[in-house]
């Protein structure tokens, strides 16, 4: 899994590159999980999605996830997949994300083996795991990949737009797919309450304008995330309002960001500007640019910068596992920016 804007620049795929972590370790839920995942009769379910619908006629026992954060949602429901997302962008040297490792330790489960699928999802590699369910709810799974994977096992791709499935919809879809719909509903409500509590704790966020972006690799352009993107959705749920200049950015169909040239940096009228960087060196180069330094949010202490991939990934793919992991620190940084005291 590459950085949030790097994959589209390096490949012809509309979506970000995904990675599948393949595991021969535990499958199914721990023994004390509710019977929605541990046993009992199975009622067939149908999941509607971008490519039609998928019927799951038998209780899944061996699940592979090939989308961003699908594995995190599954783990938070107490189910350890046989294949889960690896991250070549934000993971450790092997590709494990910190919140996944913490949850696997809590579940007393072995670390899965990892596989890099930055250049696409290999149906053959997935098939080697003998799955009975493939989840790519938060992904950019192409239709050809969906068709190939569906020959292996029932497959659930993104629900509407690539990489833009709302985390609550993602949680509910995964919960239905594994027979834990009520548990997923409870989990989604509990996590949404965390976000609501954070917004109430920071009334100064209400109406403050924002933009969330990054640097498009190998260009002289910013990339700003569209309103439906998870990063922007989270900001709005915290009370912020999209900056006006975002309405003037052209976004290609099916893409989750639009571009703005550095020469037009003066158009960035956000009170709070949140930027992600692939490396500290990339951040340093931009921050030394005199044009960038003249952006109002940068001059006025409203600029929040992240060059830590794990933090960027946690906020880029919010879900019931990452939000508790990152929300307190993130809202603290945003509060400082609103006061003009961002560092």
C-alpha cells in the first residue's frame, strides 16, 4: 500500500494501490465471540455493491481482506482473517500497521504472513489461502479483479465509489457479511459517539473552514481530497466546513482528489490547512517554498503537517480501530491550528 496520492501517479489505476496480507494463522473469531461469528445457524445474506450484489450462503470461516482498513474492522469485531491488508506505506518493516498488531496481541492471535499487491490484487495469491469470503469494501477493486476473485469465493468490493466507502457503511457491510450485523451496528454507533464527543469538546471547530491535502508526487501540484473522501468527511463530522476554493477544483470522475498548481497557492483560503507528506524531506522542500509560506493558514498558525505515515494512514482510513488510536492527538493538533498556534 503506497501513500495516499502516490499510487495514482505511478500506475494507471484510478484507485490507490492496495495490499493484501496473507495469513496461514488463525481464522474465525475467538471462542468467546458472540454466536454471530462463533456458531449457530447461518442465514444467507446479500450485500449490494458497485458491481451488483454478492450472496453469502454459508458462514464464512476463512476471510481475506484486500481493502484499506477492512482487516481493522474485522479485527475489532473479534475475527482474525486468514488474509489481511499489508501496508508498504505506513506499516513496520514487515508491513504490519500498529493498531492491527495491538489488536492481534489482544486477541492472542499470530501475526499473519504478508503479501504486497501494490500493483493489483492477485486472484491466484488470494486463492492460495482457500478463502470462503473476500472483502474489499474500502478499496478500488476493479471490475476485472472482482470477477476473478468471485471465481475464488464470494467477494464484496467497494459499495459505491472506489476508496470512498464511508467507515460506518463499511462497518455495517462487513458485519452483515460475517453474520454480526447487530455487533457491527453497536460498534459503529459507539465509534460515531467518540467523534461526536470530540466535536462537542471543541465548539471552536464549528464553521471553521478547512482543506486536507498532500503533494502530488513528481509534480508542482497540491492534491486536495474531495468532500466524499474519508479525511474530509471526518473533518466535517468534527464540525469544520470545506474551504471555498475546493469548489473550484476539477476532480476527474472516480478520483478522490483534485489538483491545484503551486502557482495558485494564494487561492487556498482555508482557516485550517492539513497536509500529509510521504517523507520529512518532502515536507521540508514545500515548507521552504516562498509561495507556500504566503498561504494564509501557513502564515497564521493554522497549518497542520504530518510526515508520519502511521498517523496519515489512521486518519486516511478511519474505522472503529483507528479512530480511538488517533482521534485525541488529531483533535489536539486541530485545536491548536484553530487558535493559530499550530506547530
